[in-house]
């Protein structure tokens, strides 16, 4: 199972490190990352493998959302199946 993690907000030092650490703590493997800084805004998309996540998916999603709130960012985790359904023509 894969999930798409999006991170958007004001650029600060350590965003990638903190998000990656939170994934590792839950045994979520980050497979691909793309990120950009547009002026002072940070945007990142991560493709991750949640097959071996050590907590329920909904709990992982809530944990990442809370991390985003604590950092002043928007972090959203979407299961690949939902992402694909939303973007299918």
C-alpha cells in the first residue's frame, strides 16, 4: 500500500527532516520526494509505502496532520487508492 503525503507552508529549516523522521517512527518508507520553494513558500509531495506502518493508517494520517499544525504547515496523507480514484478521468 502506498500513500501520497503533501506538505505546504512557509519555508523553514528542517521540514523534510521532521516529516521523514515522523514517517520512520511509524515504519513508513519514503520512496520518492519532490519539493520546491517558491519565494518563501515550501511545497513537497512524498510517495510513501505504508504497508508496514506500525499504527493504523488513520492514526498515521492524524499524526502527520498534527505535526503540520505544530510546525505551521498543512500536511495531508492520502491513500494511493483514493488519490487514483480522484484523478481518474
